[in-house]
C-alpha cells in the first residue's frame, strides 16, 4: 500500500522545518508525487527514507577534520608533537 506524507510529516522525519522541505522541493532534491489543488505537497514514504539515507551517507563522507587536528595526528603518529597550540 502506498503511504503518502505531507510536508510537515516529511519535516519531522528528516528533522528539519517545513520551510526546509519547501526549499528541498524547489531545488529538486526531493520531489512530491502529487500536489493537491490547494497546493499540499504529498510525498511517498519510500522517497523520504531514501532521501534520509542519502543525507546520512553524505554527512559521514563529508565529515571534515581541521588542518590543525590532522597535522597534530600526523605528528603524533611519528612520535612527536610538532604543532603549536
């Protein structure tokens, strides 16, 4: 059975505001399967779950280490601490 969600439901699932959901729709990052005559956007639960998974993958692959922390880690691996605090 096809489960449809409104923008507010999507916002709760992705832990964002309804305004952010509207922005995601405008930018094409998530697409509603239907828009009612009153303008209510409807989304498939499956599409929202896929979007959440993609965001999680992006978040883990984009996690950054500061240059200072990276240099400190490299220095420590060589047995020295060469970076000034």
